[in-house]
């Protein structure tokens, strides 16, 4: 499958290029492009947070070593400059150049950071439920980051909510048809980012609470599930 052009990913990370339907669908289906976009957004975030800084310490030698390793052994242009090995490196360098005025040293320090955590057991497609509007879709997976279990959610096509917000839940699959009621735990409100990580409470048994649910919650002061679910999928198990 062809991947998104690096310049489009850079503009998306900077928030300057609105996604069209084809790009949105590709990001849902392509984990590699989502990870690259997440990496580039991290760089952009570092630049924005440092735009008011005027005096920064020089980066340590290991940063320049990492940059040298990333571009080592590559062909040389006629003018002597290195030809970067892949589009990902090119995209990161292009974004770093765009952010020099907003804290270039901090962007260089980012180069030594690891990328976002990978899904531990693969992804599950989030499908629309009966009665939900047509069009929304997404996927979810489990990740481990900073010593915590997290559910990573990507979605698209949800209409802008009026009088409420979308919330992500984990449902106990053994209670889906329990006449005593559905057992669940709330993970948090769904924002506007392309992908978001939600921390799983430490005492949650993921062998039972394995259903990811996105619901529309009204601003009525009631923290309980509204019963208005739009997307749902079962997390893969090890």
C-alpha cells in the first residue's frame, strides 16, 4: 500500500494541512504512517513549548552522535551534502528546520528520544453499532508506556457533538448480556487528536474488561454511561 507523502505528514504535524477523506482513511489503515505522524507531532509539540525560550544549553555530544549515525554511510550529492537514507529522516529534518525559531536546540534533543510505544497484541477495528450514524470508524490497541498500560485509540468520522462529548470506556465482555447490568470503567474524554492514549486503571482486569467502547455523553452531570454507544471493538488477547 502506498504511504502518505512526507511533506503532507509534516504539514499535518504542524496543523497547517487539513486532512481529506482519503488521508484520514489511510491513517486508519496504516500503522506505519500513524507512528510517523505521532513522531512528527512530538517534535512540533517540543518546538511550541519552547518558543518563548531565548537561552538554551548546547545539546550534549550524544545528540550529534545520534544525528551522525542517522545520516552515516549515505550517498553524497555533487555539492558534498548527504542524501538522507529514507523519507522519515527527511521529514523529521524538514520539520526540525521549520521549528528552529521555536527552540531548535530542544528539537535536536528530541532526536535521541525513543518513538511511541508499539501495540502489544495488534489492533482491533472499532465498528459502528446498530442505530449509530453511518461513517465513523476507528481502531484501538494496547500499549505499555512509562510503566503503565494504555489503550491507544484512533477514530475518524464522528460528527461534532452538540451538548456533550465523546468518552472512551472499557467494558466487561462477560456482562454484555448480563440482566444485572453492564460493568465498565471510564478511561477519559476523546479529544481531537488523530491518536490518543488512555491510561488503564491499575486494578482493571484486561482479561475481562477487553471491549473498547466510544459513547456520546451529554453534559448532564451524570458520570454514568449514557447508553449511547457509537463504536465498539474487542481488544486482541495475548
